[in-house]
C-alpha cells in the first residue's frame, strides 16, 4: 500500500516526538556536563556553552569518582559472574533433573521475586552482622557483603530454566552415551544452546547489581567501599557541590552500562526474540 504524504508527516512527527522524549534527557545531561556555564540544581542546558572537561577532571580527582567506580565495577563484575554461574547450575538442576521436591524448590525461588528489597533489608542487615561459624568474623563492611547477597536471583533462574527445558533430551542422552560426564553435558551441550538467554540474564543482572542502592547502604559503613549510586545520592544532597560536577559523575556512572549493552546487544536481542517466540 502506498503511503500518502499526511501519513509520512504523521509518522515523522511521532518519530521526532519519541526521539525527544527518550534522548532529550541524555542530551541535556551531556551538554550540561561538558559546558562551563554553572547551572542551578534541577536545571539542564540544551545547547553547548563553552565546552570544557573541567567538571570531569574535578569529579575524577577531587570527588575521587574513580574509587567508587572501581568499587561498582568490582562488585558488578564478580557479582554478575557468580550470579550467572549459580543461576545456570540451579536452572540445570530444575530443568533437566527429576527429584523429589523440585516443584517446591521452584516455588520457593519464584516467591522471592514477590518480596521488595525494603522487606528483606532488616533481616539482611542482621545476617550480615552475624559472625561466620568457626571463623568468628562477619562479612559486614567488606566487598563480600556487597556481592554475596546478589548471587541468587530468582528472575535469572526462572528464565534459564524455561530455556533449558526446551533443549531436546536426545542431545543430552547422546552425549551421555558418548561418555560425557554431567559437568561436560552442562558445559558443552546445554550452555551453548541457551547462550541467548545467558546474554539476556547477564545484561539484566549487570543492571540490577549496578543500580543497587539499598544493599550498599546496609552492607558497608566505610565510605571507601561506597558504590556509585550511593555516592550520587550523597553528592545530590551536598549543598556546596556544583550541579555540573554532580552531572559529570552521573555521566561517568552511565558509561559502563552503555558499554556492556553494546557488547551484549546481539545476545540480548536474540534472547528477547527467543522468549517472544516461546511465549
């Protein structure tokens, strides 16, 4: 069907509106961070004004954003790797093995998705302060306190379980006949076939851990262990902090998320498409 001029005009207007709505805030943040003109809290510039890198230099050196960026990267890299591994192992057991109580275990894992972080914050705070038996020390105020509570994530287990259930059992049986061990079947047969789902869970897990705000607040007390989201909050309420510097730190905090998404974009899209077809 041939598209008329009014239809093209309406389509162009819709696309323009979508670009403004989704890209407008990012444009304002970038322009304000790179502009020399000082803005007031809550204000963003729409056009570049005397481009400068001074705000980034101040944020990196004086605010020491590199320390909090390092903390966030360390927590998110180790946390995402452990979370993906644990979720894949749990999903493999739930999807490919038959054992008594499997339905109850699945229900227990899924039920954790219904609990908001605020509900479990107090029990988690008390657990982090408990001393580990035999060792006599607690993990409170350490990187372990920032990472270990994030290793188990029901969403990741649920998604990987559904994908692993779709893998034909004939492949698993053929590998077992060829003498493959259980670990080899998991690593060389199942995981390659659910790679799109792994990419999706990795991106979502990365963003979930990167955006954590409540957990770092209750898990550490040392400012040197703060992550980027916690520091952004403290900078936001700092009355002497310039808005441009706060926005510069925000830009620094956004870069890793964009890089990870670009690197895993292909797997992410394939995972979503596979999930849509399965649905």
